[in-house]
């Protein structure tokens, strides 16, 4: 039986869309469960009017990994 890990995704903005490996999985803040342990995944945050943030994170089996990311408000031109 393989191990699974969890990511606790937090952002400086509430309600940013959270994508794991290009799949929408929730909005910030959130805990993503049942990710394959000892693997890497790409976490992407998107919110209208803000820059995107992308980070590669290692998922640790049978553990909770905390992921803190920041997105910046886009300037009106």
C-alpha cells in the first residue's frame, strides 16, 4: 500500500484558485488530501486581477506539507 500526503495551501489572498498539476482542486486556504507520497507536484494559484504564482512542492508520504505563496495585485493601466 503506497503512502499519501497532504498539502496545506495558504495565500496572502483568500479565494485564489488552487491548481495541482493543472487540475483545479479548490480555493485558498485549503488542504489537498490523497496526493501520492514522495512525489513532486506543481502548485499554481490564480485569481482575477492578480499575478499567477507557481511553485513545485515535494509531497511527503503520511505527512502534511505547508505551502505559503503570494500573489500580487496587477496594476491598472
